[in-house]
């Protein structure tokens, strides 16, 4: 299984957001979308999810154009965790996660649906919060609930828009470790946007770095995560070292 983006361009009348984007994401791997704010990372995820309709290009899952899929069919293939979690309907955590099973529920919630939800709540350490209203949770806790809901959907493709942005360091590591574990275990395709380059290199297999709405570099960490690329894309000076088989990026103070 693979997800392929070919010649994708998207924009508004006054601004081009994405220009001729091409890449292929493979099962069992996590691809990180990198780049400064405004380079189109979230827009790209929304194009893959059919929230945005590109002006040009196509997205295919197993060589099938997603334009041919109904919303229900697409929900059997793909789940999406958005970046914003501020405004949510006041329902319990367990009911929120159960919503991930909606594409599969016919008349009533099955024993299998309940088992899937309970297992995910346990794996994401959300058991104690199960019957709390989601609006009573912190931003980081809500983020983990939305990740749990997406995993409960049992997708082939898992899209994550800055999944660690509201989490503390411990929860960042635990959440990304679990996401990577599930992607490998279930042979999913994972695509996430992320700002923390060190977290990206710890957990990602491939990297797509955007600059000025286009792909600046695409490939492994050795190809993408270099001080030259970081300087060109982010405009900052860094030292990039190898440590325990991962790239580590150290920011340098700007010259006055």
C-alpha cells in the first residue's frame, strides 16, 4: 500500500499555497512535513483529506484517485487529527473516541467497537479520563483524545497536524513512540506536520521540507536534515550531529 501525491497545487485567488507537490508515502513508515509557518503543511494535509480541493494534481491511495471515493469510503482509508482543539462539543472522552468507529457502526455499537476503544484508551493512558467531558481536559489531554479517536478508526493512512504542539516533553515522547509503534505494527502510512526537528528525526522515516510553497528537499534524514537545508529553509544557523543513530539539531545564537 502507498499514498502518492502527484503534481498537486492549491491556492486562493490572491495567493498560491502549494505548487507542484510530488511525493510517495509507504506503509509502515512515518513521513514528517517540515518548514516554517505559512509554507503549506496544514494545507497539504487537508488536500490529502479532501477538506481542500486542489486546482491541479491528484492524490492516490493504492493507485486509486481519492476523488473517486465517497466521504464514507475515504473514512475507511484515512483518519485526520487536526491542529486546533480549542472548541469541541461537550461529550465524554470515551464517546469522543467511539466517534472514530462511526464509519463501521451500522445499527448499534458492537462488542468489537467497544474493545477497540477500550484498548486505545489504555494504550494512550486515557482510562482515568474516560468519563470526563472533553471540555474539562487540558489542551494536551484533548490532543491525545483526538489521536485516540483517529487510531480507533483503524485507517490505512493516519494524518497528524502538529500532534505534539500541546504536549509536555514526556507526553511528546510517549505519544510519538506510540504513534510510531502503531504505524509499524499495523503497517499504516503516517504523515505528520511538525516543527520540532529533533522529535521528527527521532521518530520519522522520511522528510519532506517545504519552502515558498514548493518541495525544497524530500528523502531520508541524511539527505534532508542538514545545516545547509535548515539555513536555507528556516533562516537559522545550527549544528547537526549524529547521536544514537539520530540526527540532533542544535540552534546557534544569531550574530548581533
